[in-house]
């Protein structure tokens, strides 16, 4: 089974739920999720969820991201199976940068 390290990134600029990673084939081991508030004037919040079918499981809900700061969402890896989705939602329209590190096993 091949193993490939991948990095996924997005900038949340709206309050719509945004897919960051979707396990389309095989298993994805999410090793880190880094959230950074790029705004120097507006604090924000972040919600990170895993969708398994139509059910959303929250990793963090409305977590505070003060101006010009960053934090790691995970303290241990999370496994995503085929067709599971990792998504993020910002509380405000101030930009949140998200970087996700995944080990894919296919």
C-alpha cells in the first residue's frame, strides 16, 4: 500500500463551510491542522468538522483565533476513511489561513 504525504491549504474569506480535504480513495491520516488569523485588526473564530456521511463531528467549535496568531487544532492524528470530509467554517469574513498535513494510504 503506497503512502504519500500531502499538504492542503485554504484561506477562509467567508463564513461558508469550506472543504479542505476529502478522502476519495484509501485512508487519510491527518497529522496536523494549523489555523492562522492573517488579520491585524479583526479577531475571528473557527469551526473544524469531519463529515462521515451526513453527520458532522466537531474537532473544534467556534475556537477563538485572535488577531495575528496561529494555533494547532490537533494534539494527535485523526483518521479519515474513504468519503470522509474535513471542512472548516470561519465565524467572520476576516481571513483565516488553514494548512493541513495528511498521510494518504491507498
